[in-house]
C-alpha cells in the first residue's frame, strides 16, 4: 500500500524506479486501497503522523517534544538566548529571555527589575506610550515596554548656600538644584520652579523670598519631591551702591552729604551751601566767597606827600589881590595820579613775574582751586569828593559762571 499516494502510478514508480516493467506490473497487482493515510507514512521517527483533515487521504507530520522540525526531519530543541543579542533594556533593568520551548508560543525577551533588589521597580513610562524600537510589534524581539526605576535613587538638592543672603540691587541669579538619580534617560525629569513673589533682574524689596523646586515622580507612591530655598534680602547702602540698578543709586548733589537709612537715604548740603542736597531738585549751591589775598611787596597802605603848589602871586588889579597859576584841587592830585601810575605801580606789582595777589576757592571735597590767573587789576583813578580815601586802586576777581559775587580787596595809596 502506498499510504497518502494519490495514484498507483506514483506509488509504483517510486518503489520500482528503473527495475523494469515487471516490477511495475507486480506493484500494481499488489496495490490496495486503505482509509488510513498514515499507513506507510514517511515521518521522522521522532514525529507523529496524522491526517491533514478528517476523511482525507493525505497526512502530516509533527515532531514530538522535546524535538522540533517539520515532522519529516526532527532534531532536539535548542533554546534561543535573546539577551545575548543587542537589547533596549536600560539600567537598572535587566534582560530576561522568554522562550516557550517546543510547545510553541511567542519568544523574545523582556526588561525586568533585578531579583533581590526590592528598591528597583519596573513600570510603564508615565509620560509616553511609545513602544521600544525593537518591540515585537515593530519587527523585533522585545515583548514589553517597561522601564525600571529606583524608589530611593532620585536625590534633589538645592545648589549653593541655603539660606541665601543678598542685598537690594544685587542681580537676581537662579542658582538652581542638583538632580542625581539612577533613572533611565528616556524618562523626563523636569524641575518646576515656584517663587512666592515675582522676580525681576535685581532684588528690590527687603524681606524673605521662598523658592520651591519640585520634580514629579509619578512612578512612586509620593508623586513629587520638593526642596525649598530661602532668600533673605537686606537693606542696601544707597550712598555706597555702584551697581546697575538705578533705583538704588543715591541722587545726591556732588557737594551734598549722603546718609543711609533702612530702606532709604537722605541728602544734606554742608555748611556754607544752600539747597536741599538732591541732584534731582535744588542740589547744593556754594555760598562761600573765594579768597583774594595781597602778596609780595607793596601790600597794605602806602603814604606819601605831594607839594601843594600855589604858583606865582601877582600884585595888581587892585590892592591886596593874589592869583594862583595852578589849581590846588586839580594839578596837585593829577601829579599824585601820574606818580602812582608811572613810578609806584610798576615797582610794586608785576603781574607776570612777581604778582602782588593770590586767589583761590575751596571745592566741596576740600580741594583748593587756584584762581590767581582770573584776577584783574584796575587802573589808578582820582577820587571824587565823595569817594572813600581807601579805594583808589582795586584788585578784583572775574568769575566765570560762579554764583558768588566777585570779591574785591583793595591796595591803598593815600596822598596827603
């Protein structure tokens, strides 16, 4: 019998081969029909034969466990170590091979928490449902999409000093936090910053500021880890502040005295100045006169005599009459004027080589400013009847743009 054969021709041809027509005729004579398709089957000795379907004259072969193959050829089953191949498991996860053996099923690997490490858990990514690149649904061998976390492996620390002490006007710089953990890189770890007041480029108000740093950990029983920084803002000395925050720069006049106070400051003009001291208002005006002093020879009062010339007395025109050729009130004093201008003046005061005066002013910071080159010397003049006999020659300052009036100090030439 040729079990599973569709015709005697195929059966006998296979049995007889090239042995001649006699064998072929004899084979056909011995052929008989049967209802068992596995009778005379050619399955492997480690396989089982069965009909393809009920009532079918065809059969199929199945390798018996622990053998695998197509049934016509069976061999012992050798498991596949998927973890020895490249995987997408991230630390602290470990790779575990999933092999269903000869019984069949989907084989591959999965990522799991290490055994005997209760601190490590394997959970799905709470921020993403994207499958790994080598997931079995994407043509790979990975059977899950879990990632591993350390329950105590996330450490959030405040960077820098805490509390942080600053002053008004100091620039605001966020020092941040340090995050240390053993979590996989695929999981987001964004830190949330929360201030209890709006922050600008500089610290402004005196007091305390609270900053909370929050990291979300939805894979843990506690969904958030929070740390807090305290910032203490102290008063700034506006009188000494030289930072970039203009609101904390004292607006005092350069000549004013600045006094700091908690949260503010005051400007005051020094003695000898008028005004409120603030550069944005009245400022400070110097009311002190400059100093003009006589120097060198000729200082003080010079006295000399001039002859009172009455001329020639004429007799005539009437008994007892006399007539002067020169006027005592004009010619005598004119002589004095010429004498002082031509003789005394040049001798007593040389404005270039040996000046007869010095002049200076004192600034708000105590620095002395020389004003000698601004002194002007008046010419000699005759005194009128109502003039004071101590002011025929004056030295005066010419002040350019200064508020105080010019100061005059006189050098006296008195004729008698």
